[in-house]
C-alpha cells in the first residue's frame, strides 16, 4: 500500500494545476454541446482580459478572434472538430476585451459517445510575447539575408578552415565564379600565390580572442586568372558559449584604385624629373642670358669710350634700349625662378602696420607728387607669417600700381584695411582708379608680361611676381574691379598667434 505522504491531496493538486496554468499562461475550456454551455478556467478569462462574472458562449468566444484569417480558421476548425471529430492545434490572433491584439494557441479535441460529439475540450495559451519575438527574429533574419545578398560589397562566410559556406552576388560577379563553384573551394584557393601567408597570424589572433576583426590589402585571382586587388575586413562569429563558428569577410575590389594610384605615382615621378630638367634648363638659360647681356652691355660701354662718334649713329640708342630691355628681362626671370625654386621657406612673424607705414614712407615722393590720399585702417596688433622681403615687395607693388593707374585727371585715393578671419589675415588694398575689365582680362590678370592699360611704365611682370610671392608664403590673392570705378586686391596671409 502506497504511503499517504507520496500522494498529493486534492487541494495540492489544484494548487499545482493553478500554478502551472498561471506560469505557462495556459487556460482550459469546455463546450457542452447538448446544453450549449461554455466553461472557462480563470486563466482563460485572464487571457481574454475578462472578469470571472462574464458568461461566455461559443459564438462570443469565436468572435474574440481577429476578423479575417484568424476567425475563419478557428470557425472551420471548431466545426470540423464537432462534425468530423478532428482535433486542432492552431496559433491565431484574438482581440481582447480591452482591444489589445494578442497571439494565442488554441487546442481542441472532441469527446465522442456512440459516434456523436457531446463535448469539446481544449487548451488556450497566451503565446503573444513568444510569437512577437519569433516574428521579429524572422524579420531580422530576412533583412540580414537580403542585405547580405544585395550588398554592393562582396561578402562571404567561411568555415574555420577557410572553405566557402556562402557568397553574395557581388562577390561572385567580382571573381567570376558561381556560388556553387565557390562552395567547392577555399579562400586560399583564390588567393594570389605571393599573398597566401598574409593575414595568417591575424586569423590565429582572432581565434584566440586577441583581436575582434582583421583588415588588410591582399591580391586574389579571378576565375579568368585576372589579379584582383582587394581591401578585406574579416570578423569571427562565435556561439553563446564563445566558441568560434565561422568567419564573415567583406571584400572591396580596389584594383582600379591601385591602377590609378600607380599611374599617378608614375606621373608624379615623370613630372618631378621634368621639373628638375626644367629647373636645370632655367639656370642654364638664366646664366647664359646674364653672360650675353653683360658682354653686350660691356661692348656698348667700350664703344662709347673708344669710339664716341658711334653713339651719334641713330642705331646706337636703339641697340642700347634693346640691351637694357634684355637686362630687365633677365632680372625678372631670375626673380621668378628664385621664388619658385626655394624650398623649406621659413616664415617669421611680421607686424603688418609698421611694414605698411615703412613702404608708404619709402614712396613718399610719389604720394606727394600725385597728391595721393592714403587711408590705413590696420590694427597694430595684427601680425602675419611671411618673409620680410616678400611682404615689402607685395605691399610696394600694390601701392605703386594704385598710384600708377589712377584716373588721368584725378588724384589717387587708396584705402588699406585688414582683419583676422579663421586664423588668416585678410588684407584689402583698394583704389578708385581706372579699374580693370575682369570679363576681358580676368584670366590673364596675373600672367607674365600681361598688360591691361596703355601706360608707358607697364611691363606686365609686377602682378605675376607678386602673386608668386604671396603663394610662396602660403597666401592667396583675389581681385575685384570695375572699369572707371577702381580695383580692390584681397590678400589672404597666415596669421601669427602669440602663445
């Protein structure tokens, strides 16, 4: 006889039954067909969000199911259970008494006597949370699958030995293989022979947990034997216990970039060699021209001393003028060459206002002779980074140009302003003179030997040299001008910040 201690009492059985129902969110129900009576367990009421005082019926119970697929499915299943004695187990949606949509599992089984169903018993379970999680996981998996397959970046999964598990369309198109062909290969099979050992240590470090991912550039071979340069990013996927499962590797084809880079490097090498040859050529030409000019000038001086009467010939002044112009040209070429060939130019802080004042004092005679009005609005704390000789030359050229190209019957008016913007000093030198037609001459303004006014002293070299000097000290120059309204030169220079 079994001990009473090992047998659950009726109260204990009811306790454990209620515990199971509430914990698993499972309710019971029964439908007595002869009396059309419906009985729900407390958990079933809870799932429907109804009070225990509610009196359910078959029709009302079915109407809790969401209209459409869920209601049609449960109606058919219950009917077949009664008429054909077919059990059912379905997962559908209901609308609770509070209007909340909820996923439930409904199980029904017919109780039959003499071939006639007299009762249907069933189980009713709240599976809303589980179903939503499952649905979301399925959605994410579908999204991940589409992202993998449609990505413009070649992506593959590899087992721990490097054999292909999967490859997306972009990878297949890049390497010329079908997916089935790749599944018979390993990553090492398509790696360039000279790069087979590249990245092996990184793979071991990932396996050992030292690094999470690995990136490098490697060469591979397409199906047609073409070398493919690729930038790869690889990571190791682990299971919940931290054990390695497989690798996911992305490959960007950078073959075109590599080819373009090689062309650029070759072009730069060629350009550098050409520049060196041109520089040597410029030195040779400059030296030879200087020598020829000196010889010609000396011969003219000798002729003037030894054969004075030759200077009275009408040809002599023209010859002298031609030689002088040759000397001026040589000086200009030397100046331009010296600016463009200087390397490692060392800039120093220079106070801008004193420099402007010194230049203005050096051309005081021109200012007085032309009755020029010079307005200087420059803070005495502004300091620029420049080469003193270059800064002097830049300001001098702009000021003398402003005086030189005044309107014929007007006195020169020159405004000089400076301000600091974004760690640069913006120097503006404005005149109200003849102005320049920028639509006509804008692209040629800073060209060598380009002139825009019929002035006897115009040589077309000043602005060219000035622009080269500005750029040599890390600055920029722009111009705004209108004919008969004047010109503004805007010079951007490096600002010096005191520590």
